[in-house]
């Protein structure tokens, strides 16, 4: 099954973001929940469900009925329609807007691990280079007490 995407026009996107967003023509859902460690003293997570309105390599816009909190972390899955596939993701709420019609809220969500993965790959390749030359290997001598 093919999923059509359309590049958003300049009037729809004031380019405050580093990567362009693409509007999805077919409904894509996000099923997520807030992370219990950062939701407050009760430690309870909330379920968040909504439709992805547009997406980029840096984040997405979610249409949802429940109000989210700015800087809240969500762990969840982007469900690929027509398949059993879903994409696990960690997101942070960057902005929230109440809608006058349709779903109650629009939320801008940022992919949290995007930069972390790049940094981890760079770090692991640096360590591999040091290990190959012997510079990254430290010998630990055993001491008797």
C-alpha cells in the first residue's frame, strides 16, 4: 500500500524548524503514553492517542483530544496503516494549540533520540578507531591488599 505525502506550502509553515514537514494524505496514528518519572508526584502516566497531521525528520504535528503539557515526554509508536508495523519513538511536546474545530488540540512533537543516535554512532566509531590503534585500551593492574 502506498502512502502519499505532500510538501506543505510556505503559508502553512513558517520555517522556524530545521527540516521541512510533509503533510500525510492517509491517516497515520500515534499511540503513546507519558513517561511516569516526569509526569509529577503521582507517578501515573496518561495514554495519548491521535492522528499525525504532518511529519519531518525532526518531529511531527499530532491532532489529539487530550491536552498535553509543553516539555512532557511521550513514549509510543507511530502505527503504519495497512500493516502490522509500528515505529517505536520517544517524543517531547514543544508546543500546544487549542483548535476551534476538529480534534481539540494540535501539538508539535520533537523526536528526542534523533540527535542522541547520531552522537552515539559518532562516539562508537571514535572508540572503535582508538581501539584499533591500541590507544583506547587501558590496562588495569591488579593490586594486592
